[in-house]
């Protein structure tokens, strides 16, 4: 066979013959998405191959294939988990299968057997559940078995294989689908080439497929980097998430078991764990693993989470045990992220956790809060200490948000706050450990009051929470209706408003907290930029929010003096509500 031309200088550029020959198995993770190559992709592949056969080009580059070597029995073949590239590897396997079938149909049994033993199967016994060189995902296994059985219908081929009898994959998935259809398409293509030029043409086609088509094969240490590399090279592939990798790692422990057993573990253990993360139309699954990893090791970087968990699980062969470990902080995480109380914490504790959710507490706080929540659940911390800790954290976060400090730096504070407090947090310890981080500002009373009084807070993420808390503090019943923020002094004032406010005062004051009150969406739209006398009557008589009704009672007129008066009142309230 002629030596092909290389398209790159990479030592990892590999022709297809080299890729699939030898003692190797390519394993598509059991729960990976199924094979989906459409007919137009096959048509393009056929054309690229014929361009080489007919000398319109010397070679064709198929792109990058990202694999990850799996630990295995030294006497077994090297098993590579396919991180990215399953569509091309599966297609190439189908084309080689179709070549073997076509040769066998032409009674070229020696060549057919040689290709079968070199590229399609490991010609010896192994501890793997199949000695085929491709182990597709669960949805495609039944179809691949049909392909291999179709090849082996030839008695002449079976005779040439001698005592070797391929061990099929445990069957799973539908017996009809894209994989089987594409195998049949490859057969039609090869028969058309045989019809054009007989065995010589057929041989030229499959030799060019094996020797003049290539990929760059990249074996990654860290599977989380695979999709990043592939995306840079191809810019099309749907990336594999850390959740996909975790699931595949767990189920790799039973990869050689019968599909019925794998499905049982999936249904009884994995699916309940996974589905619990689906809340209110959102799936929190992938966002769980970084805070969970930080609970295990506070110094982890996000890119290190998967490999660290993988190393931690190395000695554990039971998927159920790993899933149980992962579940330890699951309820705490979901409660914190969603403002729920599935752990049935006492009402005052649950309310404080919910406050952190409602105020938009950053996810950097999750590792500490997850451990605190779990400690409460396990009776490992006094309720009073937990309450104090949550109150001081809320105060710290609210003050920073009101003063406009970005959450930058909070990751360094909270990732190891539980350790810094020696697992026994209270208000004194939490405050002391946070203040040790000199680059993380904890606003003083003066700074906090000044921001409440003068900082434009309309549009800030914290403002809705401030208004709800103020309303609740007045005895409001916190309607379930999400409040809309009303500018008493309108954003677009009429001429009547400008009698009391200069243009400069309007610009300075319109977005201050003292000029904002909660209303329903409908009332907010109906009062718009009306005169204060009209607005006041609606606030007083129709608003569901107590703070709006009290506002109308207290202020007969709305002007710079009354606005500043309310600013003082709100700043005094805020200092008491969120003390140092």
C-alpha cells in the first residue's frame, strides 16, 4: 500500500489504519448521546474519499478525535473512552464493516477475514464484555450487533476466521436506527464502486480510506479539557459537561456488566440523584460539582474538580457507594440555590437561608453554607450559632451589594471559611475570619448609610430585596406577587414635576432608594409619570404593599426635602436591619 501524504506536522496525525489496528478498543460512554450522522455527511465523506481515489487530492483530514485512556487489566486491550469524535469513529467502523461484507459477498474471504481481525475485533479472549473494537453507547449496541451478524452470515468468512468467534456486546437499544441505516448506505456506496471497476476499484477505495484519510488523535490526561480542545479545532461540537464526565466515570466501573444490571443501577440510584437537581425548569446538576469539590478540598480550582473526584473514587468499584457520597450535600445545595427547605430546618434558620437566596447571594458562598446546613441537619452545631453565622453573612453581603462592591474576592473568603472556623462557626468567628482578608471590603456604618442615602440603586440586583425587607419590617404580608419598582419621582417627569425638582436634582435623586417603592406591575404601569397627588391616592387606597400605603400617609408632598428626609429614615433602618 502506498504511503499517504501528511496534512499536518503533528506526530499525532494518524491514518485510519493506524488508528484502529492493534490491541485497542474505542468505548463510547454507555450513557453518551447516540450516533446521529446524517446522510449528507455520508455523501460528503464518499466524495472526499473518491477525490483521493480519482487523484483529485492526495489525502483528507477528518479533524481531531479526543480520547482518554481508561485504567484496565494489563492483559486486556487498551480501552480509550471517546470524549469527542464518536460520530467519525463510528462511521469509520461502519465503513470498514461494509468493506468486509462486500469482500465476503465477492468470495474474497481471505482479505475479508484479514480486515475483520485487524480492524474490527480483538482476535483473542479478554475480560471485556465484547472483543469488538468499538463499544458504542447503550442506544446503538443492538444495531452494531446486527451489523456484525450480517457480516458473519458468510460461511466462507467464518471458515477463514477459524476458531475465533467474536463476542457480541450485550444487546441494548433499538434494533433500527441511524447506525444500521448508515451501514447499509456504506454498503450501497461500496457496491456502486465495485460495479464501476470490480475488485481493483473496491480495493483502491478501501486502501485510500485506511491510508489516505487521517485524524489528529489526542489522548488527554484530564477529560474536562477534551471538549475545549475539540471546540477550538472544530467549533461545532456540543461540549461534554463535568456532569457527563462524572456519570461516565461512575458507570465505567460496570462497563463490562450486562446492560440490565447497568440499567438497574441507573434507575435505582443515578436517576433519582440526577432528577432531584431539576427545579423550576432549571437543571442545577452541573453547577453542583464545584462547590461539592470545594467541600472536599478547599484549595481546588474549577478545572481540577473532575480529576480530584476521579482520584478519590479510584479505589471504589461500586457506583452506588459513589452516588451515596455525592448525595451527602445535595439537599443542602438545592435548598440554598432554590430557596427551599427540604431538610426541614427550624423556621428561623430556614428563613435566614432563604434570605440569602432572595438577596442573590453569590455561589461562592455555597461551600460554607452547604457545610453549615448539613451540620444543622446532623445536630453538629447549636442552632443559635447557626443563626448568628447566617445573620452576619447576610449583613456582610447586603452591605457590600448596597455599596456597589463586586463579588470579586469572595471565593477566597468562603471556600475555606468552614475550615477557618474549625467547623464551629458563630458570629464572632465568622466576622473575624472574613476580616482577615484585607482585600475584601466590609463596609462601615458610615459607608453603608451614605450608599443608602445617595447611591443610585434602581437597577441594582439588591434593590428589590431591600424594598421587600422594608415592607416586611412594617408588618407587610409579603404578597407572592413579584414587586415592580416604582419611581415616585418619575424617570421621565412632566413639567409639573420639574416645578419641585430641578433637572440636576431629578438626575441625582430619581434612582435613590428613598424614591423607590414596591408596586404591582399593573399599578406601576397605570401611575407612570402622573402628578404626585394622583399617585399618592393610588398608593394609599389600592396598593397591596404596606410600605406604599404608609408612604402615602406620611408624605403629603414629594420634593427634594421629603426625599432627603426619607433617605435618613431608610439609612437608620438599614443600619439596624444589617448591623456590623
